[in-house]
C-alpha cells in the first residue's frame, strides 16, 4: 500500500507477521549468522580473551586479536565465568569475594547479571555463550526495528533495510560485547509500542495492554547494565512520545501520558533487584569522584572524524592495525579510539536517508533529521553544548559521543523510509538530482581532504596504501550501485533492484563488521599455566597480589583465586582509600609501584612478580620461579583472627592514618568507630586466662557465606579481613550478633570465651526489597493484562449481540 508522504507515517501495519515478513526476518538471521559463523558453528568463542595472553604469566608471543576490548576480557568475561562456575555449584552469588577483598556482585551494574539474555545463557560456558548472546542481541535489534518500520507503513524490504543497518551499525558492532548494546536493542521496540498505542487509541481499539509490554521491555532495558545508555534511550523515547503526543493530544484522552509514565515507573520497579543494590553500592563507592575527574561531558569528536562515515577504517582498527594512518596523512591528531569514534551505517543508507528527508517532508522525517543534526552537534561538542551538559545533573557524567547510537538508529529509519520512496517510478528528476548531489558532495569532501593530505602522501608506505585501497573500492562500488539503482528506476526495470541494492548494503556492513569482535579457539581462553596450577594447589584461604600486570586483576577469579586487586567501574570507597590513601581513580589498582602499606590487613600469602627486584627478603621468601616469581609472605595470616584489645575512634580519618602507618599490627589492636557491647570491651577482659587455647579457623566458605570456628581463652573480637558492607549478618552459635566496621574497612564481632560457631552471611535488604517490588509489579501488570483482555472480550460480546 502506498504511503502517504504528507503525514507523519504511512498506513499502519495490522500487527500480524505475514509470511513475507518472516522471510525477510530469516534473511536478517542468515546475514548475522555469516558475521558470527565462527562462534556459532565453528567451535570458537566471541571473546577477546586471547589479549590476556600477552600478559604474564602467559606471555604468549602471538599478539591479541583486539587489545581495545580490555573491559571484556578483564571485567565482564571473568564476572560471567565466576557466575557460571557458581551456578553449577548450586549457588547464585550476591557477593564476589575474589576481588578487592570482596565486593557486591549483582550491584556491579555493568556485569548485567540479571539481564534476560545473560540469565538464559547462564548454564552455558561464557566461551560458547558469547556468540549466541551476540547473535540474539543483533537479531532482536534488527527484528524490533523491522516491526517499527512496518507499523509506520514501510514495505518489508524497507523494514529489512532499516533493521539490517541498525543491527550492523558502528555503535552496535563496536560495543557488541559491552553492556551498551544490552539496552540499545530495546530502542526500536519502545518506538514500535508507542506507535501501536497511538494508532490503536485513534482507532478506538484497546491500547492498555501495549503498556504492559512497554513496562516489561523498559524493565529489561534497565537490567542491561550500562546506565548512560539507559539514560540516552530514555531521553530519546521521551522526546519521541512528546513529539507524537503533540500531534494527537486534542483527539486522544489525556490519561495516555499518565499510562506512559506509569509504565516507566513499573519498569523501574521490575528492575529493582538490580537497581536498588546498585544505588546502595554507588552510595558507598568512589564512582562519583572518579566520574568527576574524567569530565565526560567535555568529550567530543573532532569534525574531521566525520570522514569515518565514509571510510570507517581510514585510520585502521585494533584488529587490523594501521591506526596511525591519519597521523601520517597529517590529520586526526586528536582522535578518540575506534570504539568511541565509529558510527558507520553504510554508504547507500546515507543516500536513502537524504532522499527520505528531501522527498517525504513530513513531521516524522523532520524529527529524525533533527535528531541526526542535533546529535552530531553534541557529539562534536559545538559550543555552548558542552557547557550546558556540564551544568546539568546526571548528564554531566555521561559521554555525549555515545549519542552515535541514536544518530545511527535515526539514519537507519530514514534509510528505510527513503528506500520505499526511491523505488517508486515517480519523481525521476528528484532522484537524479539527489543521487547526483549526494555523490557530488562526497566528491567535494574527498577533494578537500586530498588538498590537505597531498603533501603527506610520501609518508605512506606500500602496506598503508594497500590497506586504504579496498576502502576506496567499497566507496566506488557504492557509487556504481547507486547509479545502477537510479538507471533501473528510470527505465522501469526493477526486478533486480532489491537484490542489488540490499545485497550491496549487506556486503558493505559485513565487511565493516567482520573481525572487530574476534572469535578465538578454546585453547586461548584463559589457559591454566604452571604458576596458576601451583597456586591452586594450596588448600589454605589466602589472597594474592600481582606486580603491576602479572595475572591481571579480575582474571584470578576464573581460577578460583582471590586477589586484593580488582577492576570494576564501581569500587568500595573505603577499600580504595585503604590501598591508596585517597579515592577518585577507576584505575587505582594499576598504578601501584610498591606493596600497599596496609598489606597486613589484606591476608596476602603470595606476591607475584615478573623477575623484577624481589620484595624484602626478611618478609618474603621465593616459593616458585618459572615464567614468573612467586614470593611467600612470611607474616601471612588467614582472614579470620582473634583480637583481644580494641580502641574506639569516631573519626574514620584517624583510623585510616593508623592502619596505613606501616607499623600497624591487626592482631594486637582493633580500631572501631562505635562503642562495642560492654561485655566485649577491653576493660572487662579478665586478667587471668583459662586453659582454653585460642584458635580461629575458617571451616567453610561460599561467596555469600563464611563459617568460622573459634576457641578463645577469654572474651575477644573476631576480625574477618573481608570488606565491610551493608547486608552482611552474623550469628554466634545460632544467635544474631552485631557486625562492627573494624580497621576502617573490615568486619568484626564480639565473641565470648570458649568455643563458638560463627557464620557470616550476605543477605542484603536492597536485593530482598527489590525482589518484593519486582514481584508486586509483575502481579500488577498481570492484573492489567487480564483486565484489559476481559474488557475487550465483554465489548466484543456486546457488539455481537447488538448486531444480532
């Protein structure tokens, strides 16, 4: 059915997936399968974990597939591997004891451990699950976009084009293994549901059940794990809703905005099991200090980076190299990395998007054109936009370059709408001038760059020239295909138009997307080295400390080892201050050039070093030497110990100074920030001891629970050198007891003389409250769904009887 180009959208789709639509959906799946075939069918994993092999103790000579994806192999994959291993042990841990002396597990948002796709694939090894997770994300992104285009009245071919462009756009490919994409895939689904709601409301049909789906989708989006992307998506759909409401507000009931806001609220409640622990963690973390130091609102792309919309690899990429190409050509001296700067959507989709804006001239195309323009202004940091972002709450901590997401999606939508307009036999002259003007503009851009780079061409060797040639070939091929489509349209020979145009776009995007997310063989996925095997053979409860990049932080948890270092985007503030004396650096664990002064509090048994200057021999002895040296701490003590004397100091800064003095001995004195129970104070400790021998031992340990047996000669404190955090409870011989914050960052309880069975358990109120809120929200959504369904059925029966 021919769309009405003078209105916001075309004739709405009827909501039923016809067989033709399913065929195009299958075509999308085939193309994504080609992109990910090695990880889906070849026994490889879509994880850049081979980059870890360039660090000790592996020291593999082969270079990493993509070193830029360090967040994946150093943070996300180890966390998912930890969850996978615990799942098969029968646990779903809320606490992770393997990094930073213990951190909240689910509260670490970017792991997205409650995200539906991650939960679905939890029983599968992250190595094999990675490819299927990537396929599901890209497929859902494309499918939701196709649904949205269909409800706008676009053809199946146009919907396929938009879905293909969005799912394989630069943002989606470069952030595929990060939590950004988890939230990004829901953007077109939200717009589809908004459009369906307005169409149903205008037609007098039931629309409330659509808000049930909206709330569910919004809750899933909030579980995605990347708050900045969530905020960008929420702001975009909010603007879109107001844009559509402004057109229909006079003819539609005013309760519709109320239902929309209610859906957002219910979505937040659905995601409460992740949101509330995150907010609790953020309150006790140094994230705000670290974010302020990064000045994210000031980040921007230089204008010359827009050339990457034509040549995405003009300055190379981490898997391919040649990243200094633009430097050799005298341009691009302040370029962000490839992941941050890439918003590629293909060449022909840009042309179709331009044609949509020129030909349709309706409110919808104007809206998306405005989104592209305004988005580029923010991405490029045009004054005074950075200053405005800096002054705004929340937005001042978000990188505006991530708006490449909404820019890419907007171009994808315009490209689909433009495709339908281009395929019609009318307006031949307009098509000719648009195609001619589009390629003329590209030619002028290339000429201006040529004028700049011509003096620098001698700096390019044959390897760089050979690297650039295929990119120019792709651009030339796009021009030939666009001319071919134009000629077929003019001559009314359109039988092969879809195959040629859509086929070329698919090839263009596949060439762009291939290889950036590497697929590696199983033997390069965190292999166990002799040094790691040696550490695992020690049955004691201990922690390790690597020298700089030896056994990178977080990777130890894959092997069941506990590291005093950790790499995350949220860190317990007190722990960071204990290690460095201050807070506000996401990478504080990387910059230590010496052993922490608070080492006696960290329960470190082994120090891992790369044949550098050995630690103090009076404190450490060499225990293992091969690819790395492993030194044993002579003064090692397990994490649980009895302390008979305490001192109360209400100023945490004083305690921090004491425990970081370098001479502090945690066995001799316990620092508390509040008065303990009178029975356990040092003033009431008897002067004579009994025959009972003092001994403390960890008898059982799980991520969320630590069991300890204590045998004390007199009343004492039990100090557990694990991070203090709300949600931990303790029992002594089955009776609850209070946990004190001790020695600035750790946990202590008061114990009586004699034998005691102690159990520390992590039962955070934030998570339990979140589960209750989520359950109540699901119940409310179910009630609305069935109520609306029953109301629809009743209305249908009444109408039938009236007709009879």
